[in-house]
C-alpha cells in the first residue's frame, strides 16, 4: 500500500495585534490546524521571541521568494475571527481612510463574543460579527462621536452604508439634524416628521439679540440671563467654548462682526495686519465690510471671569465645569465649556453666552456642529411641553442655524450647507484630509493632489474619497516624520 501523499505546504499571512506594527508576516500552518484555520481566524504566533495574537488575512501556497524551511509555524488557534466579508470591508476602509493598516479595523471587528441576532453599541458596533445581516440603523448620525479620533479616522456612518450595501441589507440613518453628507447620500429617500411633531420635540428657543451693544464693553451676563439666574426654582447651565475657538473681531464704528466674504466664517487678524479666514484662507484688508472703518475690537470671553460675574448676578454659588473637571460638584448653576452638557442632568435652562464663536468658527462643519449643540441642549432641558428652554445670546439673530432652531426646521441649515459646500468644493462633494506634522507640506506635495497649508500642516483635497485614500496610502512618508492624517477632519 502506498503512503498517503504529503499535502502541499499551506501558508497563512498574519496581521499581528501589536500597536504601531503595520507589517504582515507569513507563517506555516501546521497539519494539526489545517481544518480549523481560515481567513479571519484569530491565532497565536511567535514574533521576536514571544507569542502574540494576530489575524489570518490570507491563505495559500508558499511565496517563491521565501523558502518553506525558513517559515515558522502558527503556535495556536485562538478562535473564530472576522468573516472573509468583514475582512474585505476592512480592506476597503483602510484605503477609504488613507492607510495600509488593517489592525485598527480588525480590532473593532473582533468583539469577545460572536453575535447572532441584534447588535447595539457605539461606533465599533458597526464592525460586530452578525451573520445574515438584515439592516443597519445609525442613531444620531450627526454625532461627532461616531468618528474615530485616532487614525485612521473612520466614520461609523460611512462604514454602515458600505457594509449594508455589500450585504444587500437596508441602511437607515436617523437624526433630528441630518448632516449634509447623509442628505447627499439619501437623496430623495429622506423621511421627515410632521411639522407639529417637529415643533413639539424642540424646547423653547429664546434668541437674545445683542447687536445694539458695544462688543468691547459688553458683559456676557445679559438681562435676559439674569432673570433665570435669580429664579431659585430653576437649574441653569451656561455654556461658553473658549479653547481652540477663533477670536471674534467686531467693528468699533458699526458693531458688525467681521466675517469672510467668501464662506461667512469669522476672521482673525494676521501678523501683517490683514484679516484672515482660517476656513478657506481668504485674505482681505483690515476694513469693515459694513461701514469701511478700520478700527476693530477683539472679543475674548473667559470662563473664570464669567463664573465670578454669574455669582454676583445670581446671588448664589456657580460651579465651573470643563473637560478636565474630575468630580462634578452638586449645584444649581453651572458654567463651562460644552463638556457641561454631557455632565449635568435635570436642567431647566441652558444658556449659550457667546454662540457666535460656534456659528462663525473657521471649520467647514461649523453650522452642523452649532446645530448639534442646540440639539444636545434641547435634550438636556426637554421639550417645550415640559417648559424646556434654551437661551442663545448672539450678534447674528438671523443666522440660518438660529432660525432653523427657532422654527424647528433643520432643513434650513441643510439647504444652505449643501449649496455652500458645493461652491467651495468641500465634503460631501469633494474629499478632504488634514495632514499635521513638520513634514506635512513635503508629504502632501508628493501626493500630487491639490493642497493648502495651515498653521499645523496642510489640507489636501481630491475629487473622490477613493482617489484621496489611494494617494495618501501610496505616498511614502518622509523619513523620520511623525505625521497625523485625518480623512474628513471633524474640526477643520
């Protein structure tokens, strides 16, 4: 009897589960594991003198350039991992967000337990194993937390859309204020609530017009706010964002806030004395658009000073809250950055003391992000049937964001945003990425794509996400550089 033929060697390509290691390595599959290991399997492999976990991303015959005798064997089969379909989705995402890195997506796609029915969770839930996928629902599609902060900066909404399309499943995006990206994707499939339901769901919006005040002499503690502060039966939260926001310039003659003539963002004064828009890089002379005066005032509010003013006006203690506040003290009056909206419960009034810093921030998503703050505040105080109230102090009461909130009609913002972004060539009509680091300009120049320099690096743009991702992934990084690449940057 002839002995059974020896099976041909089988080689597995493995992505190690090590932060910062983006290489893939070949390992020999031992005969004892041939029936268990498949594409996507979680395994243990030897690497640099120790055993580490990893994912099998390919199986096949040995590479002619690497003799079988030099390959070491996989040490252990750990468990079933992401399916072949999820692996292909991860490859798509790696290219979509401009990186030849599979590990971040495989980590997200490898929860501790296999899911067979319903998945509920944060952004990583979009990667959860779920055989026979029927539908994907993304709640609060506008929420910035759906985008990964670490690179690659993938967005759960976009992964959900792609995954559903590949599986032939339905994809539903839900939001009280759909983003321009979502509306562009949905087209005529947008479903809106009735006017009465929309209005009932919003709190009362009080807009306090400050255009008759002199910006350089004003206090942010207005008479409208003082009435709420002195009501001992109300819990009030005052919000003011200062860190990372543009300095607002106001004309001393006509009191008009200075905005970019091209994209309407706030402008600041550059070192050479001209007015610079940090959103679209437009530069113009130091002259007021309204009256022609060159005398400007800088508006710079501060949380510490505001807490003292609020206490004096209210006659009761005020608690200050920022993102660094560890333990939240108990109180009835709070002031702080938008972090306070995530920390406090049971509030009657939310007051935005300087909302223009949000409306005219030099970011292309500024209008959507300002609208999201109003939604967050509205959920905190509750709908108008319960007396929920949001107070907004502004020099621009006719801004489309405020009018949209006032009339419970978010489409006002969507229409203007889509028109503005189409004109400026911004997402969702073109693809954008921010590259930060000392060698950013050298890197983006090598991509061959159009770019503009920024204070931290450069913005690079392409006609499609695929073209942008391919260029970013294929362009070698300058030697010794430590670049951060944000595809579809949330704060640019």
